[in-house]
C-alpha cells in the first residue's frame, strides 16, 4: 500500500469544490435495490467505498453503468441474489444497508457482519430490533446475519440509542412493508433526509425524516428515479479545519451551510472567520485561535466524525480545550499517533484534554481510521518537517482525490511507494 508524504509549513489558499456525501451515497446505492425500475444517482463521490458497493451490486446480478465519473445508472430488475459476499462486505461498514434493502425487496437477506472503521464496539442490535418488529426472523451463523420474513408488516420501533444506520436501515425495510411503520427516537442527520427524499421520489411514503419521529406508509412497488446526492458535510468540515489550522484563506463551493452549523459555530467561537454565502463559504484562519470545549452529539450536535480533525486544530489554540466524545466510546485511537507528533493530550475515559500552542513535528503515523487519517494530513500540513502516513486505504475510502484537492490549495502532499 502506498503512503502519503506531507511536508509541513505551507499555507492554504484558493477554492475547493465539495463532493457528494459519502454517508448518503452508501445508503442510496443499496436503496436502489428496492425497485425494479431504472435509477440514476448523480453527484456520487469518487471514493473507494462507492466502488466496493458497485462491485457488490454487480456480484448480486445488478446492471450498473458509470455514465460519468459521478453518475451511476442502476438497473436492479434482474436482481436474483440476496446473499452478499464476505470479501467485499467486510470492506465497509455501510454494507449493513444491504440487510434492510434486500429484506425489503425479497423478504430475506444474508449479509456478513460488516467491517469499516474501528471506533470501539459498533453493535447493530437496533437495526435487528427494527427488522424483528417488522416480522423478520434473525439468525447469525458463521458471521452471517440471516433475515427472513413471510411478510413484512409495519410496526412501531423505539430506538434505544439514536443511530443513523438503524434509522435508515429500518426505513429501507419498511418502505415496501404492509401498513405503517413509526420510528421513534430516530436520528436526524441530513443524510437520512437525503435517503428519504430519494425513496419518496421513487414513490415511497416517508414523512418526518429530519425529525425524531419518522412515519412510513408501505407501498407495493417503487418506480424510477433521478437523484442528486447532497454535499458531504464532513468533507467540507475537513477542508474548513485544514484552512483554519494552516492559517489559510479557502473558499468551499457546493456546500449546504445549514448542515455545517455546528462546525461553523465552533470555528467562530475560536475566532476563526467563516463567511457564508448561498452554497459557498470562506474560512480564514488566525495565528492564535481561541481554545474551546467540544462535545460530540448526534446531529445537530457537533459531529463525532469531526472530533479527531478538531483536535488537531485545538493543539494550536490559545489555552487548553476539553473534548468529550459522546457517540463512540473507542474514538480516541488517533491520540497516541498525534502525541508522537508532539501533541500534548491526556485522555480519561470519554474525555480528552488538549494543550494548545504546541509545536507539531513530522513523524511516521498510521491512519487508524478514515477521519483520523484526514486529521493526520492536517497535522502534517502544520507540522515542522515531513509526515509519512501509512494505512491510507482508510482515507481513500472516504475522501475524493484528496491529494489533488489539497495540492491545488498549495499543500505539499504526495503519494509515495
Ligand atoms: C454513521 C456514520 C458514521 C458516523 C456515525 C455517527 C455512515 C455510513 N456512518 O455510522 O460516519 O460516525 O453515524 O454519526 O453513515 N449503536 C448501537 N446499536 C446499534 C447501532 C448503533 O448501540 O444498533 C450505537 C453505536 O455503537 C454508537 C451510536 O449508537 O455508539 C451511534 O452509532 P450510529 O449512528 O449507528 O453510527 P453508524 O450508523 O454506524
């Protein structure tokens, strides 16, 4: 696997176009299996997770054609298999959406327990609870989750934890079920609204997506659809933090600023300038940002996916900051690597205390997960000397042409063997 060589000390300036949202796209592609009619999805990010999903669909017998690098045509009329292959499924966590989609289409599904980023325990009990409520029997044998229902019947599901994956998966299983499903304590992420809009455009009846109660009235079949994926708020947040950390001046285009509210608010609290205009925003860094405390929460709280990235910025702040990770209990694996670059961070349970005004120095680091990988790139950009990042497969899973986009902004980042 190649590695990334980042040379520190460059400021960032210019314009970066934000790609389609990974977390929408990885749900919308499986959702396309719910219809026999043609589906066209635009603004897909060119990332490895999407290619893996396309490979899974091809394996299942679905006709998949790339019309442009970001537009996918899907014809699942000849879909006959409901068993997903382990070798592909293990590569991304979102393959759990095949459970809901195949169950909705065939009333059965066999999908190996999914892989993805190691953020500590990531159970799928709430997904399963939803499927069982709709009438599915569940067996896990040899690492494969097997679902089967005589018929799927709408039900009330109260989620014990606010889960993006469970909310979407239950929606997928319920859109063609008989009668009405109500998901209470649902997650409210913009990606959930995007998936609901996609399904509704196919003829589904989903109301309330984006609130904590989602009502779904089952329909017998779904029709064709053309859909454009929303912008990736986490990719946008990544470039915002990069611009702020490198004391740059960067314009982000193709964003939905409303989705970025929690990130914009935190950056402004740090005295970093964020100017919002329609679907663009400009971030202008300062020499000494103000220390702030951050608590991650489900949307509209501060996203857990931005936690490691924000941590890098806080190493440069005036004063100490406290980060509390409320979503994933094992999401501080990047801390040891950052410490090797000179960061002074103390972790106690779900809390990290980050000292500001730290001189970071380049070091070899390992991308412990997708967002941590991006955090190390930003750390490398502001560090003295060279940083070499290994295990960059994680980064390519979720960031489209990251070296190209950063180089265009003035960064020194290259792939090396
Ligand atoms: C999604 C995102 C991920 C993001 C996360 C939280 C995708 C593909 N991934 O992951 O980038 O970090 O939301 O915003 O969209 N939980 C349970 N039981 C379940 C399901 C979840 O206990 O059945 C717990 C998890 O362990 C975690 C919390 O609920 O502590 C939130 O997880 P969830 O929202 O489900 O995350 P994902 O959908 O896996």
